[in-house]
C-alpha cells in the first residue's frame, strides 16, 4: 500500500518543500491549495521530478471545500496516512495587542484555528482506518523575540485544540495520532522572507518536519520542537 500524505498550503514555501522531500521518498502527495493556477503549477514542478502528486482544492476559509475534499479523498485515496495542517496566515505581524484590529484577529483565527478544526474533523474518519497521523505546524509560547499578537493567539488556540483532540482520541480509542511540530524560524513569505542568523532555510525547516513525519515515536498531544540542533548553534556562534 502506498504512503499518501495531504499537505495544506503546499503550493509554496515549507509546504511545497515538504511535499517535494516526501515525494522523493516515494510518497504519493495530495497537494492542498486554494488557488487552482498556483496549485497546478506546483503539481507540474513536482511531476517534473518524477513525484506522484495531485492537486486537492482546499480553502481554509471555506468549510465546504474542506468537506468536499475529504469526501473525494475518502473515495480516491482511502489509504491516506498523514494530514499535515501547514496552511496558515500571519495576520498583522507588527501590531501591538491594543492596536490590533478585531477583523485582523478574526481573520487569523478563522484560518489558523477554525480552518484546521474543520480539517481535523473531516479527515479523522479516513485516517483512523489507517492508524494515521495529523501533523500541525505551530509555534511554542510567545517570547521577547517573536510575539505578533494575532498569529501567536491563533497558534496558542491551535496548541490547546491539539491537546484536547489527543485526549478525546485516547478516551474514544480512536487510533489517530495528533500533534504539533515547531520547525523554528523558517524564511518564507509568511515572515516576508526574513533572513538572519536565527532563521533556517525552507529546505532545513521542511526536512525537520519530514523527519518527524517518518519517525516511529508516539507524539500524541505533544508539541515537537525541531530547531535544527547543532546546525543552528553553529550558525548563531559563527554566523555561517
């Protein structure tokens, strides 16, 4: 049976690179993206590398697309083993809490929390048949170096949601492993391609997540932090 993964927001950035790295290892890639043109362009790039990949239209602001996608995957790819909730938006990264607009917070929560909530509900019935995994891209608690209000609020809610789903799955004997992964600061368009000695390349960040996806450890309900270990230490100390 083929290993199949659905990655949301996989038409670019760390999502695309995760798709690329898993595809190179023989996985079938279901590439979630809301925009058909961008999604198909990403599919074509991966196909040119010999990767088996299919575009799955998903818009985290539109629950109908999520549940339609789940119905389609259940029919065409019942072997789905992993869902990677990668898609997200940053919100206003510069606004202090008192300056944050309600609509900015609401929009960020709609995608990063409600959208992922709908994905988890929609795809759990497929994944539980395969003892699958739900991997959520997240961050740890805010700190003095990184604390954008809307984004951090949404990820804090996501982390609590992961914990609650894990407890519920255990109580109901649902054989699905759900957890969060923190790849550290990765240079993408979400942070306007910020690049300093603390930031990691897309390839490194995606590679850390792929390693967790492929490992045999039980991460149920946890937040798995993968900052790159000695590579990051060397970069901080030497600047290279």
